C-alpha cells in the first residue's frame, strides 16, 4: 500500500461521517454492489460487513470493483481537494513568485497540511513544485537562445550560483553546458503528473523522463558521453511530436504513441521493451508474464532490471508492470505516479468502450 490505513472500524466511522480528511487516502469497496466509492460519497451507506477498504483506486479495480457514478472516484483526487485546486490556480497566476510558507499562510492555508496533501497527491511539496515551475521558465529562456543571466532572472533566482546549482541538481549539468547547436537536444514538456525532459535527435527520441526521477542526471550524463559533443537545448521534431501525443494521452483522447524511438540496450532489453509496448493501455502484466513472453521464463529478475533501465517513460510503458500478487512495485517516477497512470489508462479504456458501444 502507498499509505498506512487506519483500522476497519475507524475507516467505517469516517465513511459514515463522510470525513473529508481521509478523502483520496482510502476508498471503500462494497461487496453487495461491487462498486467502490470515496469515503465522502453521498450514497446510502452500506453495512460494515460489506465494506473493504483500500488505499488506492488501482487496488479497488484489481479486486474487481467498478467506480461509483455518484462520487466519481476516478476523477483526479487533487482536483477534488479545494485547497490543492486553489494553490495550483495561484501558482498558474504567479509562476514567477518565489513561493514560501509565508505566502501559503497569507492565502489562509496551514503549511503543514498543504505539505502533506501535495506530497500525497504529487510526490512533492507545493514549494518544490513552485521551484520546479520557476526552473521551467529558465529552461524555456535558454531553449529560445536566451543568455544564462536572462534565464536566471526569468526563473526568479536572486543569484547565478543558486540558479546554476538548482539546474545542475535537476539535469546533471550547468545551464551554460546546454548549447543550441548540438545533435541531441533537451526539451521540457509539462504534463498533469509533473514535468518531463525529452532528449531528441532530428530523427528519434532518445529519452523521456519525469524530471524528479532520481536516475535522470545519470541518464543524461550517459547521453552526453554517447553524443561526444554533449547535449544541446531546444525543440526537435520527435520531441514536438512526443509533446503533442502526451497531450492527447493525458486528455484521454488517444493512447497511441508513434514518435520514433532510439533504443540503446542489449538484444534482451529490447525484447523486453518490445513486450512492454504490446501491453494494451488499461491492462497490466507481471514480470513473470513478460519473461514468458520473451521466451525466458526463468529470467524474471533480468526482466525487472530491463524494465528499470528503460529511459523512455510512458511510450515504453514500464508502469504497466506490477507484482505477481497484483501490488504496485518499484517505479522510477514514483509509486504515486504509477498508480495515477494505471488509473488514467483504465479510465481511457472505459471511455473508449463507451464511445464504441
């Protein structure tokens, strides 16, 4: 589980009281109706013996329950939280502001509550998200040929050393090292689940990762070594295609990714990645399933390593691989994000079925 749940009695009491404090942290599955709901659902309350509680929507779906049509648990929990929605709107209005807990308090919110809520929903705090947004502004300036000092000001960093340090922690290199005339160029792609970095040549996409992935600096360093001349910055046709396809994916318009990919790995790794791409959106497989599919049924650990070595997130859908017992397993982008991706794809699959019915 992603969260430690209270006991059954406490959760049932929260269900009866429609306690908003646990909304999004736990879901109730009702055995008599085979429906799962938010704890704040306005529907008539089931008997305690008919209730099972899970920490994630993914667990409810895996257990064979369908979403309630009254409380809509598949709606993004973040958007259902008025505090998160209000702060995200405030961040959109002032992306240049050097947000602090004082600003959060001025808006009438408790900083510790906000910190926990954002960490639960996004895997990062509101202040970390705001800092990330400011770095995005600086990156965009560099990508259009702007000077480092201009990018620093656009990112609202008071000192050049702080901007360089933040940039280096994120991308593994100083901003001045990203030149616009390189064969491999990095692009910043915003998504609803966090910003991503794409690295493309003129013909292929070489990397697509969420920027908070711990292994991203090492992956970028390998690409810098591979390219010999280092990485550049700016759009390339494959990264622009990737951005458009990701927009369609997150808007539940399409699960198809046709961006040409540059796959650098052993023959076995490429077999595993090919098997991952064959998993339909809205479905999951275990590591042992993939091992059998590539003709190496005993190579479950090797499959797991190949899965972890994938550096093109979403398009090579390693998030669709779960444990043999149905539990979420490790994911470089964070388990919270893996859960959200599985939920998005199951909703997309449902929407697709309804549109063809």
